[in-house]
C-alpha cells in the first residue's frame, strides 16, 4: 500500500519544531556567537554569495527591507561587512565581508560543521547522503510556493579542489588572455601544466584555491601557492573571472579570501605576476595594497609580452 503522507504530517511537524530548538533558533544568540540567527545567516549568505545586494539578501532571508537595513547597519558597526557600488546599477550596493567578517564566517562555519558532524556520528540506520538528500528535497518543497528565493543556479563560491577545475580555469585564461599572448596551444598548455603540478599539493595548509561555480563549472577562481616561492612568501596564481561575472564584486570577494588566508597564516609577502594592459585587475591589486615591483618582456607564453610583478607586504 502506498505511503499516505497525511499520516506523518504531525510527526514531521513535531520533528521540525525539535530541529528548530536543537539548532538554537529560539535562543537569543546562535552558532556559538553573540549574534542573532538573522545576523548569523546574513554573514553566511554574504560570504557564500559575493556581491549579493541588500535586496537579494532580503529575498534570501525572507526579511523586510527595513529589517535588512537595520541588520546590515549593525553588522557594519561591528566591522563585519563592507559596501561597494554595483557598476551595473548605481542604486545598489554589493555586500562583502571584511577580515573580521571572514573570521566570524569561519567561526560560524566550524561550529555548524561540528554540530552536524556530531549528530551524524550518533545516527544509525541511514547514511549522511540520505540525510542530505531528504533535507534538501524537503527544504526545496517547503520553499516552492510564492515566497521562493533566488534561483539555485546562481553562482556560488567554493573552497579547494573541484573536479574539472584545471580544464575550466585553463580555458578561461586562454579565452580571456589569448588576444594578448597569442591564440594557440602554448599559453593554455603552460597554465594547464602548472595547475596540474599544483593541485596535488592543495592539501598543504599553506595552499588553497577559491572558485566561483555555476551549474558545477568553474567560471572564476583564485589560488594561493604557499610553497613554490619559499622564504615565507605566498604566490597568488590563476586569478580569473568569466566576463559575465565582472562588475558584480566577485573578483573583490575572491581576492579578499586569498588575502585573508595569507594574513592568517602570517606570510611576509604575496607576489603575483600579470600581463600589462589588464587595467581593471591592476586597479584591484593596487587597492588591496599591491605595488608594481618589476616589469619586463617575457616569451614563455608563446609570444613576447610585457609582464608585471606586483608585491604586497604583510600589513603591520
């Protein structure tokens, strides 16, 4: 006999109330912080969706515009978030996390991971995969009404290695910089080979990579190689964005994560090499404390081009 959903409605509602209490949503503060549930969720959403606007956040968190405004003012006062102009809409401001905001993000994320991990260890008769699938399906069904949030296909930022990212990032570089270095296999091959050498080392705590995903494909990325230069110097590598992402604050968000990683680990300096003529990228580097240290002609990419070396010393 088919399962009758109506028989289980009361049990599911009871379990949902229990879940809300167990996760601490009825407490004044949540996730081991001194912040409210809405503030904690705002930190997570801003960190996971770089460039999100106040309007977007209002939809995601299902909060009124006035409530979001007060919430963001409070987070700004505690130094957790920053605002920047959205180039495509002068009336909107993109939200991003400050260094303090990223510290809060990591604290909240670690707390949540410990909480969920502990619960999963105590469960029997099912798997973590089954739990994830059921919760995802249930949450999506609850949210399928007229108050549905933003599309799930919106770009998200992830950390670490992702299957297919070497090919995706190499292709992005080839398509973006090909007109400068010369279209052909040389440039793409150099990028692919260098990434293939690095990725097996990404598990070292000094190294990391952050990528923007859309439908599983990498459409923006940045990497910190903390090993190859030596001398407690980090190497910023493969910073690239798909053209459709530009002007949305995602480049700033990726760079902020990379810099926060380096500052947290105490690198004395960060070096990067880029091509002359990439003015938007240069402006972003210089706003983040990088200074032009050297400029020379190089031909490793298959065509002679002017390369530039930028250095950012650790803030004192």
